C-alpha cells in the first residue's frame, strides 16, 4: 500500500492564507496537489479563518489562481461565527456586524438580523476581518458589548500573510475592542473548535494542512486530527521547535507539494544522519543530510525534553549550512526561510 499522505487520509482541510496562496499569488504546485487529491478520491476542503469573503468569492479567487475550487468545498470563519450566534440567539434577533457584507450575509442565512449600528435591541456583536473597518465600527461594537451584547469573533489571528508581508489581522482589531471593553469574545475560527468541527464533518481520517501553529495546528490538536505544518506562511522553524504540546504537528514540509510524498519521510521524528546533543549552553548539532530532516530531528528530541526557548550550536560546516537554511542561526523574530528545492 502506498505511503503517500494522500493515500493515508480521506480528507484534506487546507488553510488558505500562507498555505495555498499568499494574497494574489498561489503557492507553487498548489493547484496540482489539489487535483492529485481529487484523483485519489480524497475530499478537499478549503478552511479559512478569513471572514471577509463569501465561500463563492473564495472559490472564485482560488480558481483565478489556477486552483480549481467550488463554493461547497469552502468553510469560512464567517460561517462558523454565524453558526455560533444561531446556537445562542433567537430567530430574528439583531446582530451588530463588524466586518464585510459577506459576514452580514452569513448572519442573515442563519435567520438573524444584521445591523451596522448598536441599538437597545442589539443582542450580539460578530466581528470579522474587513479592510474598511475603522474607529466608528469598533466604537459601535464597544457600546453594544458594554451594554451586555454577546460578542463573537470570527477569528483572532493577529496577522495576515500577504505577498507584501504580514499585515494586521482580525485579532489586532479584536484586541482594540477587548482593550476598550475588558471583555473576551467567543472565538469561532481556528484554533477554536466550531470551524474545525464544521469542516471535518463526514471525514474519518482528516489531515489539517496549515502554516500557523497557533491556529491551524492547534486547531487540529483540539479535535484530535493529524496535521501537516508547512513553512510558507507565518510560523517559523524556531517557533516549531519551541512550541508546546497543544500545537505540535504530525508532519513537517517546506510547502503543500509534500502531500504527494511519503508520510513516513515527513513525520516529525529523529532522522538518520543528524546527531543532536543537549548541553548546558544549548543544543549541539553535527552530521549531514536534508535541513528539514534536521528540523524534524530537533523537534522530536526537544519535544521529548520539554519546551521553550533554545540555542542551537553547529559543530561543523554541514550543520552550519543546514541551520542557516532553517533560519536558526539568525536572531529570534526573523523569518529568513526559503523553501529548499
């Protein structure tokens, strides 16, 4: 039996920003991998924390980038947020929408009444990413929440990966409302379970694929799903080594193309060729092989020992080059990763 990831799992839950595309550019090979999954009868689900666009708009954007998609394959945090509201409110209740018209449409679809200004009848606030949200919209949300309205955040991603770099995400705007109200929202998107559970429906062996440890991978762990972490978005190799148990992936790869590769080869475990030793000064590395195999080895050993900040020391030219390729010899906070191959 084949050991390809596509042959091990029956559904792919693909994150979008930083995993399938960055802004207006597809990740190389993403379209071919999606087609390979369909040929293997693996269900494809595009799962995004971005609540700014409707499933139809998301599918159209993917198709324009050369990644065939249908609206029925798209799950958004706007849909999850609307579902959370529907489970806690009565039909026809008034909901203040801080976000796009696509989010307002999802509120309408579950039988609630979207409004754009707070009134005495406002029962809830739902907040999702919109490039047009400003002080006035956040102020309306603050007024409603202080008056006792239920507050649902579609997601709390602090940043949004684009082709120009990281930009403020919905979480940055949620933080402003939090600071103004001293309240905490109910979160619908990753890593919270509503969006994940909605996306996993009818899958026996789902695989979550994402670039963020704190959303995609933590969300997978929360629902006991296997996960593939890719290095084309937000989280870095250092983040991966230092992450705690709640956000540790099953597999590691440079990018989404790895879905057609061996599950055993991609598994985070000690790999041949690399020697890793813990010392009082940090971790010493020696040996030879693929830099990603070194990273898998470092993760496996570090996770068995604990978590938290580390210092990695190469002991020869080969390990120096490998650590440099992974960005592990640079000051913390930089993300110099460039996919190899």
